[in-house]
């Protein structure tokens, strides 16, 4: 899903693929750096690809657990408005 700001608020639109969430190049880079044997590359690549959604969920939960509310004024100050 991709957020879009509209006059009525934020609208979430379904998208086919989000390039931000495509970690293929990073996975391959890691596998090469780790000197993964060629006969294991495909299986290990698939295993790591399948682990991404759960890893993102874990990061989301950890972030929410540590999050503190920010007022509009605090945010404006933080980003220099």
C-alpha cells in the first residue's frame, strides 16, 4: 500500500510492487560477501526473501514500543518549520 495525501485526508492505494521494499540486491550482495556456495544460493536467497516481511513487522513492533507521542509544535521545531 502507498499513502497519498488528499484534501479529505490520507488515502492508501494498493500497489503491485514497492521498490523501497525490494531487497534483492542487498541479499545477493550479502550472500556473495559471505561466500555462499553456488549450490546454496537460490535456496538461501529465497529463505532470506521470505524472512523480510516478518523482520519488518518486528521492527514495526519494536519502534511502536519505544515511540513517544510528538506534538505538532515539537515536530515543526524538529524539522525546522
